[in-house]
C-alpha cells in the first residue's frame, strides 16, 4: 500500500487517478474512493436573476438591547431581519461607534415582512432584505383597530432618526445594491408601504428624500408635481382613478371608488413616505400629482395602460421613451 501511495503521488496531480475502473482520490496523503461522484457538466445559463429584488426598512419600537434579543430569537416574538442598526445615545448600546449588526445571511429568508404585498407580489420575505433601525417610534394601540380614525394622532408617536444612524444606513443600502442590482429604486420601501393595514414604520419622520439625494430609493420630480397640481385643479381625477394609480405604483388597495378604511390606510402609508407633512389618508390633488410623477418616472408602462384619465390630462402625461 505504501508503494501504491508513492506511485499515485507522482501520477495523480491534482487529485484523482482513474484506470480500468479504479477511481481513487488523494486528499492530504489519504486515498478515498471517488467513483461515486456525480458526473456534472458545468454549462452556465444566462436565464436567471437574483432571489432578492426588494428592500424593506423598519423601525423596532424598542431600545437596542431589546431589539437585538427579539430579532435573534432570545425573546418571545418569532421575527428576524437581515440587519439591525443601533441608535446613537441608546443607553443599552455599549459601542463607541455605530456598527451594522448582521443577523441573517442575505442569501437566507429572514422573517421581517409578514403578510405583505407590493406591485403584484405577496409574501415579500421570500424576495427581500429587511433592515431594522432602532427607533422608539410606535403606537400604543393595534394599528388594525385604530384604522385611520382620530385616535391615530394620539395613539402613535413618531421620533426623529439619528443622523449618524442614517449615514450608516445609506452606506449599508448602497453596498447591498451593489451586491443585488435587481433591487429597483421603487422597490426600496417601508414596512407600512407593503402592509398599510398593519404597520406604520418607518413613519413620517424617516428621511426618504435625503436617501434619494444620496442615490437610494425613489422620489418624485418636484417641479413636475407643481405642473400636475395645476392641471388636476382643472381636470381632477376621480377617487377610482386615484386608487387605480396607487395600485399601479405598488400599494395594495382595492379600487372601490370610495375612500373607505382600506383606501385611507394605503393612502396614509403613501403620504407618510412621499408627503409626510400631511398624512391624512385622504386623496388630494398634491398626493395624486406626486403619484402620477412617480408613475411617469418609475412605471411608465403601467401608467400608459391606466384608462379613464381626463383627455386634457392624458395628453399632458410624459410619453414612454
């Protein structure tokens, strides 16, 4: 056997010797039977894409210590996320500088989105990366029970985000986008965007516009919105048309022609994201103009298929390039 090993060392480079049914692999000087290895041919296809094509941002409503315990399974809740970002000044966080906590590999499915919908897709845990940000904002009553009633204003408190924390988030998201280029700007969303009847995070104080200016996420053309508001004051959209436009952009809303509770919650989520100064949950010309501007910029093919717009407004919409 020693002689056979010596012969194979000289004959087998890099690792496998085959002769008359003999199939031996030499690994660190030890012989193994390699005849059971699968006959695999590497023939790469270009017909595939990444599993990940959405990114969802949350706030934790807890301090860092409690957030970390919850998201790593050391608490009673069965939730997780891919990343957790601490908040400066949090007494439960002992680090000198803010660091990104990686909790679940991005190749795996974290449990952060729950029942969710965006642009025709459901169950977004399967196709998204979730980022939890430590921030004590939240509501002291169940969102589903609150609806869009007057109690919402007193039951929910929203706190500003730390500047260093948002700096860190921007760096993390840009790095993530480099790794997952299939994540389009309009698919970088908040938890409220994909679950408007259940969630309000990251809330109206989250700086979406700042992130857009730094190359992250979607935003509307402000000068275009001014033009559209003027047009819509003369040729307003019906509630049904506005609901259809909101659905076309991505939000889960049933087109009823009535500003019922499910409509108000979807509109409120949209306004907290794109018009946080007034998130009443009711359509108005400015909200509709922002929505149309977003469709023109990010979903022109969908906008082109929407029917029923006043002819005077339709001819003014940006044509598909």
